[in-house]
C-alpha cells in the first residue's frame, strides 16, 4: 500500500480518536458534581463579584444548554484555545508543552533503559532456560509486576536521599536557584533517581515477553537445525535469535506508551518532579477542568503515536511482509 | 508437580486471609492517637513501629490491607462481569453491536490507564465510590476482548456447528458446550484482574483521588509517609508497601496456579518454569 | 571403519495430562544398527514409527522430557551430550526435511555459508552451488522464495559444506517430483562415494532401496527387520520378514497387494 495512503488513513483515525475522547471527556465533565464556574475561578471565589462570575459563565457558554456549550468549546479547541488552567493561570496548551518538555526527558531515558535492560534480561533468561539465572530473572519480573510503582519509588527515595544522601529529594532543578543558573549537570542530577526507578519497574513486561518469544524461537525447527549444525550460545542468539525477537520487542516497547505514562504520573508524584504527570494529579485533585481535559486529550495522542509507530515498524521491517508473503497459519 | 501447585495455592490463600484474621485479632485500639508513643521505630511492642500520632503501624497496615482487598475485589468482580457481558454481546448480537463494543474497547485503551482512572474518579468526586467505579470501569476492556474472541471461536467450532445442525436449541448449546469452556476462562480472567485492581486502587488513593484520608488505606499511609521521609521514619513506608506487595503477589500466584491446573496446554515440559 | 553404532536404543516421553496426571509414552524400543564409512543405511517406516526421533536422538536434540536408554557411539567412542555438542555440524550433519528448518529471515546464501567449516565460506558456497547446479543468485533469496527443487538442493548443500563424515538425511524426499527425488538420490550416492556414511531416514521404501545397502524397517518403534537392498526383488520373495514383504508389495509400482493387518 502506498505510504501516503497509509498516512492519511492514520491521520483520519487520529482525528476520529481525539474527537471521540474529547466528546466523552466533555460529557463526563458536564455530569460531574464539580461546579464549572467554581472550577474556573477556584480559590478566588470570594474575591470575584457576581457580575464577574456571570461574565465568566457567559464566556464559557455556561448559560447555554449542553449542545451550545459543546459547540462553543469545539470552536475554541479548533482555534487552538484549550482554555486557561485554573491552578497555574496559563493557557492550557502552553502549560502542557512546558510540562511535557520536562517529562519527555524522563520518559525517553527510562523507556530506552528499560527496553535495553529488559531485552537483555529476557534473552539471557531464555538462552539459559531452566537455570538459576532464568529463575531469578523470572522471579524478579513477576515480583516487579506486583510491586506498587509508587512504593518502589518511595523506597529508592529513602535509600538514596536519606540513608545515603547521594541524590536530591526531588524537583527538577535545585530549589531557590535562578532558571538561568541551572546547569545541565544539575538537571541530570535531579533526573537520575526518578529515571532509574521508572526504568527498573518497566523492564518486567519486555523481559518476560522477550523471554517467551525467544523460547518459542529456540524451539523452532530452524533453531533446532542451527543447533544440529553446531551453533550455540551467543553466536546462535546473534544469528537466529536476535533477528526474530528484536522486532516484537521494539514493537512492544512502542506499544507500552500507555503504561509508561501511568508510571511517570506516579514517579513524578513521589519525586515531586514538575512534569506532565504531576500536572494531571494536581488537575484532578484541585478540579482544574480545562487542564485535566487538555491532558487527557494529549495523553491519548501520546498513546496513539506509540501504537502507530509499533504498527508501522512491522510493515517496514519484516521481509516477509515486505516481499508480500502470506504467512502460513 | 501437582503437589507443588496445590501447596502454592494453599500458601497464597493463607497470605490472603491473614489481614482479615489479624484485623480481628488486633482490634481497633492501635488506631487511636497515643501521643506518648509517637514516632517509634519497629520494636517488639510495635512490630511496624508507630507514626507521628502514636498509632500502631501494624494495625493501620492490616486495616488498610483489608480495605484495599475489599475494594479491589468488589471493583474487579464488577469489572469481570462487565467484561463477560460486553464480550458476550459483542460475539452474539451481530456485527453492529460487535463493532460498537470493539470501538468502545479501543477507546478505553487509547488513554493511559491511570489517566482514565483519574478522570473517572474526578468526575465522581473521588472517595470510595469513585475508586470502585473508576477501577471497575477501566479494567474490563482486555478481558472483554478475550471473552469475545473465545466465544467467537467456540461459535464456529466443530461440535457447536454439529449440535446446531442436529437441532439443539441455543440454550442447550450454550450451557452444555460453551459454558464449560468459558466459565474457567472467565473465573481465571477475573482472578487475574484482582492484583491490578488492588494496585490501582492503592495508586489512586496515593495520588489523593481515592479513599478518604480518615481511613487507613495503604495509599493514604504511603502518601502521608512522604512528608516524614526526611526525618528518617523509614518504617512508615517500608512495611505497608511490603505487605501490599505480598498480598498482590499472593493473588497473582493464586490466579496463575489455577491457570496451570485448568489448562493443560499451558504446562511446558522443558526445565524450570518457576512461578 | 564403523562410523556409527547404535545399541538397544529406547526413547520415551513424559507427558502431563489435565489435572497434571503423569503418563509415559514409549516411542522407540530397543533399536540397534550400525553404519560404515561410505555406506548408506535406510531406516524406513510409517509415519509415527519414530524415525525422526532417531535423527534427533543421535544429534542430542531431544526435548528435555525425553528419557533415553541404550548406547550410541561414533567412531568407537561413546556419544555423550558433551561430545555430540562438539561434533554437530562438524563431523555429523543433518540434512533437514524442508525449508522450515531454515531461518526465515536470513538469505539462504548466508545460511549455507554459516555451515561451512573448512575453507573460505563464500568461495565454498559458490563452488557447492555450482556442483549442485544452483544459480548463484539463489544465494540472495529467502527460504520462502525457493522452489521445491532449489530448496532441496540448498538443504543438502548445508550439510555438504560442513565436510561431515556422517550425514543424517531426515526425510529428504517428502512428496516431491520424481525428477527432484532422483536428483537428490544421486547427490546422496555421490556424497557416500566420497567417503561419507549416510543414515537415510524415509517413508519412501522405493527410494531407500535404490541407493542404500541395507534397509532397516521400523514398526511402531521396533526394528523388525534389517534387510539387504539386494533382497528387494520385484516379487519380494527374497524378503524374509513378513512385515517387510507386505510393506514392499503394497507399493503402487508392485502388485499393490493388500497387507493383512497382523501384529508383528
């Protein structure tokens, strides 16, 4: 299929998805017990007079029936106006951009690290299936998937900031320092602990999946034949294993943007890291409707991109599909 | 091997009952404020130490666990039922219903799970009700997909088609052929939801959108412990979380072992499938 | 020189049923045979008689739920899992059944080169392709792109380049054209003439008789007969064992005599 055609289909899917998410989010907000006007004004409730409140209500179309409100809101969205965050007093879109810039570093580092470590661990476990190493790796992964992310974060926080005061307790930059004076090293310093925590937790999925896939591959006829030819160990893995498990692993990593985001929310909370994750928590607990809606839509976009890349990779890389081969069932 | 599995199931069951037993044994006295016993490290009298109000951490943890397990169970069960119902509807009520349900599943999975949880509990105003509904409404998609696939496969399987040809009623086919296959899958699928439900409840509560701070939920305990970290009261975070971990793990193990018992194809004969 | 000697080989598998009931399935019982250098011994039997297992057993590639008893020795020395791991692909090579045994994501040229043990891989691969009448561009194809005949020749090539002295041909002619079958048999004969010992595992009795010196007949895991190829005459009268005779006579090219089902 033509690449441009696929791209267009993808874009259409994206638009439909975001539309659906927006509508449902809007509907949910409408039926929620939160008073919209109060939400927009928040703490300044007492200072705001009646006329001002009425004005805000009109501005947001609150005096109109639900359909009117919705169309009003859609109109605003299409103009790029996602509203203003009640807590932070900034246009939502700008704010999301800022916060995401912080989160993306964290996301990228932990995503890559967990991918590499998980892939290696899964490979080793499969190659040494049945051995103590395999058991330990499996045990670790299963234990990890039962571990509350935030608790692991708390433990690491205690160990590395209180007992062994190596890392800072939180935030993205040293407190009380001017923005211009913050160096790259400072930023890295504050990133290490949250990034490591998130990486450690993210390896279990990919490790177990890689292990299972590799065991399947190792059980296949062609690996049996390769063994019959005397291949073993690292060479066997490199020649026949790697090729056949790399693609599923990378695809899985891209498809795991959803869990990744969830992890980031919790980790940012534990480490007081000012990213998008912390923002969504603040928005929920403090009733910041426009911000919350904006982040929900943005996160849907984020997951979509991840899944989309995962799908594309398969099309581009597998030679069987490339050469138009129909896989035997 | 059979013995090992039963043993494992037994141990899991014991672990899961512990919080409830301990809760009965310990009663409520550890929950009250006792200013003379503040900030004590773990000792023989207070196995898990005490917090800044002198409350016994063991009691608080145990009560919190019972809450988490309770909420998790209710939410997961509701989720399982929703999944079964929707999966069934998708597979049996024709193409349009199927498309609609599939679309709904995709929609729910298009937003990060935690964000969806936050959104739903926000809309419901937080609290216990919010958590239960949020968790219930966000865990069903994967299971629904599974059930739908299973039912579709069964519908087109040989013996069902033959039964239909022989003139058996749909009800007969459903109860005699399909149910024996579906019921175990459903039970196991729902069981596998429990650990996730419990973890997510704890997460939501930790973030402040869940159970009210007046109840000793594990999430609350852990989020409060954050304020006291720098004072070195490590026991406030370690034990509650550790217990939560053990409980979730026990559920997970239990579900996996039942899977092993019920589906023989899942048994691998190569060395070492350690679970 | 005796290349391979198998004595009293028995293989059984442990399986777990629903609710984890253990059961033991025997597959090969008390098998004994030997192969000299330059000799082709055929092992013939119906599907399920355990022929392929024999190949895996010799190569040490049985799954871990298999239990093996009896002895296998190579060039007089016992073949342990340790020694076979060293000899695989070097002195003992497998000619597999189909392209399913080739890595689907690797070009076949590379796969043949990976099997070369002596000499420069690319050159050896080019020369073996020439001697098997394979066009050089075949090297750039993927397994699924090979036609039946090309696939067959490639598979034999992987074993031939290894310089192995003992070749195990596991069903080398599954449902192929006569022309391709003949070609394969000629190649095997040539390899034997060059000094290799070949274990020819097949269900095709006619093909087996054409090139082997002796034919071992398996029935339900038991070796019921080891007949010299010369005794497979048109009328089958020189065949001693009734099962062998029935098997031979039931072939389409002979009288198509119906074999009576008797417990041999």
